[in-house]
């Protein structure tokens, strides 16, 4: 914008010139430590959620550890 909107308003311009704002210098790029903390603080996806979308998968998820345990027990008894 090339025009100064406060050029005609002398009183307003004088009032605005009274106030000085000091902007603090802050880094724009986060430090490594801050990036690590942000990465560790992110919520993770639950890998089991995709298996629990249907009833059959939920049943399979509950029965699978029992079946695997029984198979390992049978293999140990045979050997």
C-alpha cells in the first residue's frame, strides 16, 4: 500500500508514534531437543484398531493367542 492512511489524521498519527513496540528475537526453526520432544509427544495409531472393525476379526484376535499356545505346547510334547 503506497498511501499512508494516517497522513490526513495528524492527531491520530502523533498518538500512534508515541507507542514503540519491541519485537523479541526468537528462532524460527525449533531446536533438535524440541523436535524430539514433539515427536515423542505425538499420539500413535493403534495397530489393532484395523483388526477390530468386524466381529469375526475381533473373535479371531481373541482366539489366536490360545491356538498358538496350544500348537507350541503340542510341538514341545512331541519333541
